[in-house]
C-alpha cells in the first residue's frame, strides 16, 4: 500500500499513532510531503524516525528549506536565514540540534540537503504528483501548453515549497492529481476541518495538511483505494 502524510511539525506521538492506525508495515510505502520539523516539540525525533525507515520517503518542505538555509549560512542569530527560521518555529529545533553529536548533526544536514522537491507515483492508471506546497501552473501556461511532462521541469523550488492560493485556487495539471500540504485545510475550506480536502471544482488537487500542530488532525491518505485516516492532536495533561 502507498500512503501520503504531510506537515507532521514535530508531533511525534500523533505520527506514531497514525502509523499504527494505518497498520504501516515494511511492504508499504509512505511519502511525507515536507514540514516534518518546527513548531512541535519532537521535530528531530520525527525526522530521525523517517531517516531510519527505508520505505518512508520525505519531500522538501519550506521548514526544511529554512532550516537548511539557516544552518549552512554563517552560524549567527543575526543572519537573515537564521532569523527567518527562528521566527517560523525553528526555536524548538535549534537547541536540540546543538545538543546532538557532530556526526548526528552532519547526518541530518546531509539528509535534508538531499531531499527531493517533488515525486510522482502511479497507482493503476492514475498519476499522482506529490509536492509540499503546490505547483505554479499559471505562469508556465503563458509560455507552453501545459502537461505533466513539460510543466514539472519548469517548476521553481521556491514555488514547490511556498506557493499557496496561486496554486490551489487555479486549475493544476491535466490527467494528474496533485497532492499537497503546506496550507492547512481550514484555509482551503472551513467545512472540511478534520478531513482531507478535495478540489471539487477542478478535481485535480487533494490537500492533506490537517493542521495537527495547531490543534487539528494529522491525516493520511492511502492512494490504493483513497481511504482516509486521521489522528487528533494530543492534549497535554
């Protein structure tokens, strides 16, 4: 079976519960659409779990990009990239990284630096494009006839991890379904709080960021039969 999850944001307990709920096993494959880190308290624990699992495939999210930029820039709290990361949830992660061994630090940086920005998965005759934030179809449609084959090579990394309304409010790729996170589902449709969002207008997008770290749900979608799974945010005692 093939599953997709996005925007774990350090919610390790919920992540483990969701893996149990879907009965995730070595024969399955899981795609995590970025933003494993930041905001939540167990970001590095989540990241290391994914790094150790050969059948879990992580994509670059904007938070991984910010972390990579910050930690490969001049290490200074006043550097622009460090300031940007710390202002977007990195304050939960930086102290943990500092306390890791040099070997563990380098392993994490090497892993993040090698993350792909996009993946394609075929289930039966359906092609799924997996990405953190979305695709910029509007700009390239002014230059070429849009197809999955010619649109994907023209995508910019910044759009793939940061784009929002310019993607989800417009038509995406023909004959492909784009699955994305980044934008919490309540921002896409308030009626879909707690469940996966499907673009009923264009029928070419699925949003799976349930906003777990903000008190929502951590969501999973099984591509083989489009079954949905949800785990609610754990509350502190």
